[in-house]
C-alpha cells in the first residue's frame, strides 16, 4: 500500500463543483484503467454522473486529502438494496486506502437508511477494482451483463451491511 500524504476526509458533496471534481477523477481513473493516452474531458464524463445523481435518494461522497479531491462514490437506494454506481480514486492515490474508506462511507449510509445489502456492477476484467471490493467483503455473483454503452462484460457484486 502506498503511504498517504495526509488524512483522507470523506463527506457528502453536492453541486456543480462536486460533479466536476468527480467527473475529472473518473476520467483519469478510467484512462489509466483502460490504457487510454489521454483522459476524457469533464464535459464528456459529467453527464453520466449527473444522470445517476438524478435518481431518487442518490448521494455523492467525495474523498479529500489536504483539501484535494482524491476519490468519490455515487450510490442510490433501490427497492431492497443500496446500489453503488461509481467508485473511483485518482490514479495518484491508488493503493492508499481511499477506495476502502469510501466503501465504508457507502455502508454507513446504507445502514442509516435501513438497507442491509449493497450491490454494484463492475467490469469483469477490472482486477484492481474487484480486489478492492473483495478485500472489503463484497462477493461476486454469477450474474453478468454487457454494458450497452461500452459493450464490456460486467459482473454483479453484493455485500451485506454489518452492524458497523
């Protein structure tokens, strides 16, 4: 694990600045994950984040280290679960525990709203993300689907919310 430069603070965020900061993190993380030469622009990535934030009860957690945005999680309640739509950490902060801290924040929110199960879909060959989820107690299921936009295979993961 890399050594963090400072303490990570995770808090709920909203507004245009939070969306832009999250979109920039997503673009850099996705570019690194996929080996793209350049990240997408905030203008290209922000619409997907805004679309999920429009869901009833959706929340955005933003992680900051020394005031700098380093990661985010975006999730919303479903009928019986809390679904995690985005979890991203700036590549310069990979391996420093930011993703794990964000997942704890998501679980805390699920507990607060009375959800006992978390769910997400992850790109099936995203080994780094899968390792983070599994270390945090998530389990892969046999359910798979193709993402309509990218055509990539995704796998469903579940986690039970503990007592804290």
